C-alpha cells in the first residue's frame, strides 16, 4: 500500500499556493484560456523542456530563468497561441508577459511562462495585457480546477491530481495539472505540466527528482509520434509545509518525496495518453527481461508508438505480430527466441513460439478501457512501462481540421 493518499485541490493542494483561470478571449471558442499559479513565497523551480530545435519562446525564456537560480513566484500559461516560430516579436512578448505578472503581483521574484495553441501565431498581447490584472484578482486557494480548465486545447477532460504523505508527523503535499491530447511524443518532457510541492528541498536535488520522475512518466507516453515545440514540465517547491530541509538524495525522506512526485507525474501522463485525440482506450505496455530500465522503457515506448499496434487495438484485432515487429525495431537487441507476448490474460507468444489462444475472447478484451500488453525480451532485471492509446478515424479528422 502506498505511503500517501489522494487529496483534492490539484496545484493548490500544497500549502502556500493559489491559482486561477479566466477567459481572456485568446481561444476562438471563448473557453477559459489564461491560467496563473502563484506561490505565497518564492519557490525553488525545476523544469524539463522539449529537445526540439524549433522551440517556443517560453521554452527558452524559462530555461534562462532556471539557469539563473532565482526563486520563482508564479507560472502563467495561455492557451490559444503557442508563440512558437514567432521570431523576435514572440520573444519580446514572452518577456513582457512575465514582467506584466511581476508588476501585477508586486514582486521582483521570477515568473515562468507557458503557451499552447497554434504554432506560428503571435500572442494576442492586446488581450493579455488587460487580462493579467484580472487573472491575478481571481487567485484563490480553491482555484486549482479553474487553472486546469484554462490550459487545455483539444483535450476532452482536465487533468489534475494531488497527493499527501506524512513526513515525521508533518504532511507534505504534491499536486499537479497537465494538458495534452495530440502532438504527443515527448522527447524529454510533455505537452504542458505544472507541479507544486510544499516541501523544503535542495534546489539541485529537486531538479534531479523532477528529471527522473519525468523519465518514468511523461517521457513514456505517446499518442501520435509528434514532439511539440512547447513541451515542458515545471515544478515548484516552496517549503511551506514546515518540514526539515530535504538535502540528501539517499535519505528516506528524499526517496519518499521522489516516489510521490513520480506517482503524480505518472497519473498526469496516463491521463494525457488516455485522452489522446480520437482515442477510445489507454494502452499500457510493460516490458521485462531487458538489460536495464532504459532499454525496457525504449522497447515499451516503441510498441506504444507503433501506428500498426494502435490501429489493431482500435480495430479490436489481436494481431500480436505487430507487437513483435515493433519490439524488434526498437533499437534494443534481444534474442527473439526469448520473446514472450501477452495481451491481458492471453498468452500469444512464449519463448519465441506462437501460442494458441481464443481470438474472439482476445478481441473482446481489446474493447476494455485499459488494454494491457506484457512483453518479455530476456532474463535481465530491466523493466519499464509506457502508455499510449489507440489510433481511430477521429484522430485524422480532428487534425485535418485543426486550423480550419
């Protein structure tokens, strides 16, 4: 049983945080499109960002802030315009947006910014400038849900979670929200995800924790094989829980906090995969028997990203050959005579040899909300999991009509 319990509040569950989400008019739909997360005191910040060389201005801006080592007061996120491939004007707009929040909050501490929406469109600064005071005025300890709604684009549902654990008699909370439904194949992070924590953690250790949690969660999901220009995971920790500082990575408190942080990230990552554009189910692939965890994760993500595997799941076709083929091209070398493949409870291949199974029952299993695929590639200790979704007709329709 886990050492923590789920609590309500999302990014405002942790002590010392407020959030808000408003309609600034940035999205044609008129839905909420501007979110703000604020820490009552300056927080240490960690981040993981897209490795794409075509990056949004907010990615480079946030990298500069984190490299400076300054404390962070807030994260502002807009939906509607990605502010990617927008040249010098896009950079100036990102800088101005952060400065506007600093002014409205009357702080000199840093502000991080995030954007999501259509690539190549400048931020609507004529709408953002008057909206900043409004989103600040709307801040509330109950504003986590509003912030979660304001960051989504083609998502069908909001994605939020918060966990609480006891640390020597004092509760520590970690909360998070994320958005993402299409253009999901993170090559370091994911779409957009924001995490808050009230523990006191050494800054370098916090960054290490966040990076490892990201590798085990957001880096292990795929919807369509496309890495975004705006992918980022930002995590704040403000020390307001009152616990002693967590300074050593090998300490029990550090390991417990990292496990809780990782659980939050996995939940948000799976929620993104489950909500993939046009998806009807979540696919969970667990690979064992690899030489190490990295190899297992690579095989699992290759299978999760296979269009043929995804299409077969959508068609309720238990075509395990596609799983075998995806594993074989993953870049991880293994002995195919050691390959085991299992779909739910159905054993389809054992020791490289096809097995007899009930195809009709296996087809019905593929109608489940969560489809589990287990693959064993050898006798190594490495194990890893990846998450994806099926590929439906609606995915093409949604993306064919995205800007029209």
